C-alpha cells in the first residue's frame, strides 16, 4: 500500500509538471559599438517576431561559449554582459518602449587563471554578489553603460550563464526585439555566447533530468506489487 500511495503522489506530480516550453535561438546583428553611453560596448539586436511557436517572452538566457579565449582573466572571465532587455522598436537609445527583466538567475562559470583587477563586487566575478546573485545596483543591465573593469556589467565566467525572467510575460506583437550588449569588441567573445529565448520564466531549481527515469522505474515496481497482491 505504501508503494502504491507513493506512486499515486508521483503520478499527480507528473501530471502537474508543465508542458515543454517553446525555445528559440534568435539571430543577432551588430547595431553599433557604443562609445558614447559606454566606454566601448558592442550592441546587438534580434527580431523576435519571426517565430510562429513563440507567442510570448518569459525568459532570456545567455550562456558563455566556454571557449576560454574571450575577455580577460580573473573576475572578468567569460562573456561580459552590459545590457539585456526587450525593446519594442529595436532602437536601444529610446527608453520609453523598453521592457526590463523582473528578476535574474546567475550561474557563475569558472574564473580563468591570469592577471586582472579584483572584482568590484563581493562575488568572485565582477557584477555578482557573494551569494551567487546579480548585484543589480552595480551591473545595470537595463542600460548600455559599462566601463572596462568597472560598473555597468556582469562577467559570466567560462561556461557561466545569466537568465533574465519576465513576469508578467511579454506578448510578441507586430514589433519586438531583444537587445544584448557586450563589453568590448574582442574576437572569440562577441555574441559567441548562446542566447536562448523561452516563452516561460525559468525556475531557479530545475527538475532533475533523471526524474522521468525514476518515475518509470517506480511505475514498474508498482505494477509488480499489484500483480503479486493479485496472485
């Protein structure tokens, strides 16, 4: 009975699990290298209206390419994000039509060995806090304004990632763009990171990949238990 009770609870949990989210990887084009609002940031944009399966924006994830060649070492390892937001008309200089993330999830990558200035924030990577969160007052991701080895950005570290969640979700209308700005223009780093757009926000505690296998195994165990009882 205990086995069957546990299986019943797991079955309910399985039914309650959300359907797979729609995900896309948009194509970016370089808008400009901004040396007016920032020291020198590469600003990119991607049109989000060309994906029939994407009717709303719930989250945007930037993952460092883990090439180990872009950017600086130490606290500035990996992809350095200056800005990440949604823009209705694709003009990042007009702020009235911009939509900013409601929260961030930061997964720090590896700090590359080498000489570099220390982090300006309490985290090992510049722009992050010691508890593994984004220092939003320092890493102002709503604006293109980064300073080299200074304020305005967050470094992901090699293989690290940053997810911007949008709650409520943003409907995809006739015109909608993603703006992503990266500090500097160094080869091997510029938008080499993978950027994924989802129609749902990302949970900070993802469901383990092994859970479906576990449920399948428990289902077999329950079937065997029922057959033994019937016999």
